[in-house]
């Protein structure tokens, strides 16, 4: 179950975040550089792969988001109404159906 807590804004946290932010920034920059450098010829293939991956993971992300807003620990004032929940489930159903259709016709 998710517990909401207020993060304290202290010096140790800032040092930790700054150190790992800079490290991840270098890693992502190098990854992007090598991706473009070694695959400049097949950039269309990379774009197709990213699009397919985003399309097929969208039902999972939508389901996790829907579960998160229905948790008992989620603030009551920010929860969606029953009508919005039904609309979200119908949208989730549509995402799953289109993903299955895509996989069948792949």
C-alpha cells in the first residue's frame, strides 16, 4: 500500500540528488550519443520500435494509474468520481483491445 509522506528538504538529500542527477545525466547523454552514432542509418527502425513500445505499454501504465487513484490512502478530495472511473475502465478496455489487435496483425 502506498503511504504519502512529506519529504524533508535537508542537505543530505540535496547532495544525494545532485550527485546522482549528474551521473544519470552523463549516462543518458552518452547513451543518446551512441544510439545516434551507431544507428544513424536505421533511425526509422528505432523510431518504429519506440512507437511500438509506447503503444504496447500504454495499457499497463493506464492500469497502474487507475489503481493508484483508487487506493484508500489516496486523498478523497483528489479521487475521480464513479463516472470518471467507469470512463477510465472503458478507455483501458479500448487500449487493451487495440493492443491485442495490433499484436495479432503484426
